[in-house]
C-alpha cells in the first residue's frame, strides 16, 4: 500500500471549528504513520491548505503527507476524486486505501473497484491499524 487516505469528515473529528479529534484518532494515526504514507481528505468548501492548518492546530496534522478537500478536487470523496488525489501525491489509485466511517462512501468506492476500509463510527478507531495490516497482507499475497 503506497498511500492511505483518511476520510477525516466521516467521524474522526468531534468538532470542526475548532478542530478536535475523536478519542483514539491520534493513536490510530500515529500507528498507521509508522507504516504507511497518510493523506487526509475533507469534504469541505475550504482548501486543503486551510485544513492543513486546522489539523496542525488540533495536533494531528503532522501525520499527513497531504491534505485535500472537495473544494480542491471538485467534489466529495469518490473514485474520480480518489484518482485525482492519489495522482497529486504521485501515487496510483490502485495502490491506495481509503479509511472511512461512512458506509455509503465505502460502498461507492468498492463498486468502483477501489479499496475502502469501513470503520465503526460508534467505536474508537484504535482497531483500524490491525485491519490495515490484514489488507496489506492480503494484497501482498495476491501480487
């Protein structure tokens, strides 16, 4: 896996103004960042640069190599937007996984043959790194 895109607006924040990360999000990002390149995607009319600042202020911005928004890429998170976002980071979409807490986003991406990991919005996201390890292992076995 070359890039893991975190769908930030899917529930990893408890507040957007000011930005406050949900319990367990920092730990999840720290664990993932040890193994993967991370990108953040935010469905927002504000730019990625604005969100980079907000995420930095919340103490989680340093985990992300890149931050993009629906304003930057012309729409909400979708297969098309994922391809453009991944391309902007020098990565091919087929080497990218999206982590989201939004079932509809995960289902839409999977229908487009993208890989999405759907977390449980009612549970702390601390089990997500273990699930990512499984995805990575399965993809390695297939290649």
